[in-house]
């Protein structure tokens, strides 16, 4: 990595981050199984954004060069606290959050628990996760699959048991570089990271939620738009836009589990631009 890495202690877990640029503070939160490099550095996003902002990217706990506890209690809301502790460590009173997938889910929870620390929030491929909804229910099957990975087995062989359906080697290597036990603990801990409807309606932090046309999380983004319109009488519509990135469906049938378009692995291959608008219905 060409950027100087830094570390800080977050309640006993070491977290890796990089920082560059001057200006408004922006914190980047990557997706599940990713890390700073493939999420933000390789595509040039970090360097471009740091031309005009003070940009920070960290490896979420359980990922990359950060600590990887094997205890679900060390994840969940502790991952929200990691963001706030990083801000304290860097002496940021407020910051913009940009989260993708898992990172977007964490950023959305920050809207509820620490809105006073946020200047704005961008949720990429993520939305409103409610207790009991499809996105919420997907965490336990994912944890159970990860817990079946035995020493010496590759994680990618469990994501894609059929060799004919496996993605390019680059994606397999990205998946195999992770710690299955840590990710399983993370998945179980995510059951804590839900947002109440009242909490979302109370939000006054500028927020942009964006997702692909066929992303199953799309319904949660629409729910966010509807809740925002209900809370803001003066708003008439909310527009969303995002380059449509590929998501590869994880095959759970060898474990006797169904995957009704809920658990995916994201790639870095964009395909077109998706735009959608949620409008208020005038009766």
C-alpha cells in the first residue's frame, strides 16, 4: 500500500487506517470481506477524493489488517463505536460518512445513535435494516455457512461449491484472504445493528442512499425514501443514482439453506448507471 498505514486501539482491538488530504473530514467504510485496498485504493477513489478533503479509510474490525476477534459480542454496536473512537482519535468533532454495503449499514446506524457527529451520510448498496426484514434474516445463514469452513479449506469453495459457478481468480483470492471465524462472529453481531422507524424519521442529517436496480437491498432504500418523505412535509421527491456493480449470488444449497437473492459477494465491475426516484403521491 502506497499510503502510510496507521493503527489505533479501539477498546482492545487494533484498527488499521490511512489518512490523506486537507479539507472536510470524510470517513470511508468498506463492505463485507473487503478492506482498504480493494475497496478504496485500487480504483483510485481514495486518491481522487483526498484532493479536496481530509479522507480516512479504515479496515473494519474482522477485516484486512485490523483485529479479528472470534466473539460476536466484539462486533455489532462495537463497530459503530469504532467509527466514533476513530473520530475522537483524529480529533474530528464531525465528519462525512461514506459507506458501501456493510459499511453503509453501519453508517445508517450512526444516523440513529450519533447524528450530532455527522455532517452527511452516503449509503452505497445499503439501506434501512429493520429487525426481522430480509436483510436482517440473512445474517444468521451467512454466519452458519462461515462456521462450516474447516482449517485447510478455502472460503471461496464454500461461497461457490460448484467450480463452474466460481468468479475470476482475483475475486476468489479476495474472499480467501479473510478469516471465516471472525466473519461469522461479525455476522452474528450484526443482529444488533438495526434502525427503528422513529429513529430514521427523526434524522435531520443530509443523507444519500444509492443502490443497483436488481440489488435486493433496494426495497430498504425505498422504505428509507418513504419514511423521509413522511417526516419532511416540504419534500416532494428523493432521487437516487449509482453505477450498477455486479453482485454474485452465494450458493447455499450444499448446506440445506435457501438464498432468495439475499446474500451476495460484490465485485468491482460496474455496468451502467441506475437511477430511481421516490415521489410523494398527491391525492
